[in-house]
């Protein structure tokens, strides 16, 4: 259960489906049970002019120009965690990926793989969370798909979202555009999402609950672009964490990255959880953070703009791009040493998103 | 194994990944193992200018106008079957859904949920099948995602594809446009896909193997539109079969549909398999068929155009749209009786696509 007032306890599905409390194989069969699921559960939550057409494909207008397209499947466990749930995460994650190309996210598709036995009331609750997240982000859920797999071949629900957005003229945001002298900003504390999930799984308790940072970052990014900040690169440090993002910048731009470890914003409870579990916040997934690379003379203004958004209240500069050691990320530690921050080989946190 | 020369036996993955023959959790972790999977397995197969950018989102040009967007997850079992495989199906299915809106499919995203233990050589083989299917359909695979779930929470691989296409000016194809007097055409035999899958599962053997009809129908549909056939509605009768499609037309157009059962093209082995398993070809899934509704005076020309395409060699007229019994589909049987063809309630064939 989420601890932010969004709890499924006592919540009642507005339209019980043929008195069936759980998903059965027939809900994926393309017959009447499928139709009921769509009409009574998905449509009331997601309703809009495009979805209501209910064609094999949604039909929408798009202004001319370049589009950005991104897809992600979400398999996070548990499905409901402090600060969020798989439905909200699925919307925010894809909205963010589209926004990272400097695009305004417009339309999102939703495809669910349901496991036989999934409680329908929980599904309906997650669907409402998706609708709310879409509204906050300002995107429309225009087309969808539901499949059902037999028990033991899924895990309740897996959600795929694919997003399409429109890129404004003149924008070219890409890690290859990162240049020596640029500085690296982040909009707040790192590691929150990953450690929120891990704390639940491991049963860790702290004075304050660690909450996922899941959020849609498109409005914050739009504010930077509206102000004509010369954004070189944007990335949301999800799987692989900040380390993966900075290494990607180093590789794509053929530059070095120097992180000031003392400046990394890490919540105290997150730091404690990392210590207990032997993890490094550098590698822990975030779901509401964006790493922004800008020329040094625009850093202050960019930080001001980010801080004006509640998702960027703790925005800060964390690193510099350098000519030396191209392709390599190093961190200056508290005692003045430097260490190489490589990407990890395998999995630090399975099924984190 | 497919019986059309496309067999995985003896096939060798061109680039073994760290000598790991099977998917491990780390392949979904966003670290080096993930990167290797992308660089050595997906990129060589799918390579194109958009994908090679490897951003969170792909960036593409689109002409101005309306776009069509469709998403589908594929969970078919077995993954490789006579006439096709889950990879090919995932491309063709989404290409077809976009084409059913009268759009030219252009870009497709691919998201895989891999189960721990999935053989990497089979995955690579499926990926090559996807690349080949995309080439045949003329679409680009522009962005992707890979997640790994622990053993017992998946089934080898589930594939989501989402497609975007561009609708030519003046086109308005939708089941609501179906009108009394219109006629209903189909491009070939029905029930092939569903019975190919069921025959494998049930171990049925016939003189000739029943093969899935999986195919991309966008070129056939483009030929109809190029010829300025006044296409009222298009639908690929997948899950729920022809019965679901005709009932959708009846409901959306508030019209009746009268099918001439004697004219339904059904392969002899498919008919036998249906009889043995107690199934009705009306309800069996197709993956390479399109139901086309046109005004009666254009039926002959439409059939000629369809027959000129190898996917439409057996195109034929199967039904008429009538004023009577709105919302209801009836079939005239061989002995001159009529029966109502309703949609099924639940699942006839689980995990058929």
C-alpha cells in the first residue's frame, strides 16, 4: 500500500464485471469478457475522443515536424510501493523518456499483460492511478491492448506504455552534444525510487519512509526550453542510476566527467538504506530525476528555473565535463581522492521498474 | 519449429554474449550486460538511422496530417509454430492494426519482457525474424526496451510492438461508416492461424500441415486505396475471429450483417481440425486476413485488386450489410436455415497471439 493517502483498502471497483473478482483467461479472448473489461474498466478511466473510437488504431492530429517515440515495459515488484505504483510509474516513465528528447509528450498507448487471478479491483485502482498520472502530465491515453496469461506465467500485471511527442523547431538534445566545459545539473536527491522499492522488499524501516520520486518531468523540461536555455543533453537516470547516465554522456560526447561526490544530493534515509544493503546511490534507479547538461554561463539560470518547479526544489550542480580521460567518469571523494565510476556489469536491483 | 525452412536447429548466434547461453536477470539491469544485449543482438538486426541514436526516445520526421497509433502485446504459445513465430507475428500484427485505419505504417517500437533462462540463441533468431518481417512490411523499428523477469513469472519472451503510421488525406475508414447495401470481402481462408497453433498444442496431424497466415497486409490495403476504392471499413479478424469483426461492424454501423456460410473460404485441414476440437472457424483467430467493406458497385474491382496480391489470391465476397436486425450478424447455412452468429463470451483459444 502506498502511504500517501492512496490506498486500495476499502476501495470498491465501480462496476463489478460479471461478479468475477479476478481476471480469468477469457478477459483476454477478444470476446464479451474482453469487451466488458474495456467498456467498464478502461474506458471510464481513460475516456477521450481518440480512445472512444475504439479502432484497431487511434487516429490523431499531429503538427508537422519531428516526432519523438519511446517505449517501456514495467514489471516492478511490488506493484504498489511508498510514493507510487506500477500504473503511475508506467505513465511517468514514458512521458519522461519522450521529454528527454526535448519533445512535448502528447499521446501514450497502454498495453497490459494480466496474469490469471489478478484481482480486478486492484487493476481498476491501478488504471485510475494511470489516468490521474496522464492528466497531471498532460498526455492522452489513446489506444490499448490487454492480454491474459495463465497463472505462473506473469506477475499480476505487466504494463507497456509507448509515447509519442512533438519536438519544437531548432531543438537538438542528445548526449553526443555534451562538450568540455559544460556543467551537469540534477533536479533533486538521487536513489529515492530504487531504495523505496528495496526497503519494502527487505522490510527496512527508518524514521521517515523512503518514497519513490516517480513524477512526470515534462513540464520542468518545457520550462527550461521555454526560457531558451541551451540544453545540450537530458537524461532520466533510471535503471543503472546516475552512473549509467554519466557514463553514457562520457561515451557519446567522447569527454570526461568529473563528479563532486560531496555535492550529490542524497536523502539521509536513502543513504542509510544503501549502507545497510551495501549499495551505492550512484547505481540506484530514479524515476523523477533528470540530468541536465548546459554551458557553464547558463547554469545559474537553469537552476533557478528548475527550483521554481516543485520537482526541482533541490536542483543542484553535481559535475563538470572535461577534456581529460574521455569516456571515463570519475568522482572526487570527500577526502580529496578520485575514483572511477564505471557502469555496473549486471543487475543491482532486479525488477525496479 | 517452423516447417518453411525457417528452423532454429543448427543456427548459431553470431555473437555469443559473455559465453552466457541464457538470459540472466542482469540483462535487464541497465548495466553492461544490458548494453551488450543491445549492441550485439538488437542493433545488428534492427540497425537504422533512428535506432542507432540510442536515445531514450527515437526522433523521426513525419509529414503533417493525421497519424494512426496502435499497440499490441504478443504472448503466443508456442513461440515458433508452422508458418511463423512470435517475432514475425508481433511485427505483422501491429503493422496490420495501423493499416486498418487506412494509414501507411512507418515506425514501430519493440519492447520485450524476457524470462530468466530464455535461450539467447532463440532470442537472436526471433529478433532476426522480426527484422525480416519489418523489412517486408516496409517499417522501421526505431526504439525498444528490454526487461527481464525471474523464472516462473514469464514464458520465455513476451513482445510488445507499438506502431505509428500516416493517414492519407481524405481517408475516413471506420466500422461506423458501414452502410446497408455495402458488401463484405475477405482476402482468403479463415481460421488458419488459430488452428495452426491449436494443432501443434494438441498434436493433431493432417495430410498437409496447417500453417499460420501471419502476414503484413499494408501493401494490399495500400493497393485498394491507391485505386481509390471507397473503402468503408477495414478490420483484421484476429482474437474473436470473423464473428467478432462482423459483430463489431453490426454494432458500430447499427446495421445487420448476413453471411453466406457456403461462401466462407475455409481450408480443408482447418475445417477438419475445427471439427475434431469442436471449434467454429467463425471464432478462430486470423493473422493475415482483412475484412473489407465496400459499396456493391466497387466489389468486383476491389476483389480484382486484392487477387493481384499474393496475400489476396483467394479473395472473395462473404456477406452483405442489411437494414434489418441492426446489431445482429446472421449466417445462412448450407441447408437454407439462418443462425445468429454472436460474439463468444470468454476464451476459445488462450494465448493465440
